[in-house]
C-alpha cells in the first residue's frame, strides 16, 4: 500500500491491497481475483458506485464551491 491508495481502495470491498514491495502478497491478491470472478465483478461494481458518488465532477464542484464559500467573504448568500 502506497500513499493515499488505502483512502481510495477499500480492502476486500472495492479491491485488494498488498504492502509495497511484497510480490507474494500481490500475487496472492491477483490469483484470488482470477479464481473468483464473482468477487471480482462485485468489487468492480462497488468501486464504480463509490467513484461516481465520491469523485464525480458534480461532487468535486460542490466541494469546491463549499470551500470557496468558507474562505471567500461574500455579502450575498
């Protein structure tokens, strides 16, 4: 797991995580996904749903607007 990846990928729900540099753990995760197509499909659906909910353009614009409202004084609200 590197950087912000664990914030984006939920281990066991939207993907499988392996420690950085651990080729064995990565191989095990890949084999699990190869051997379990139903799990792979379920994780894919869940990940897509999460991406749409959390990272859509509309969601990002709403977050940016909320931030601007906090930091930029505006007499009209």
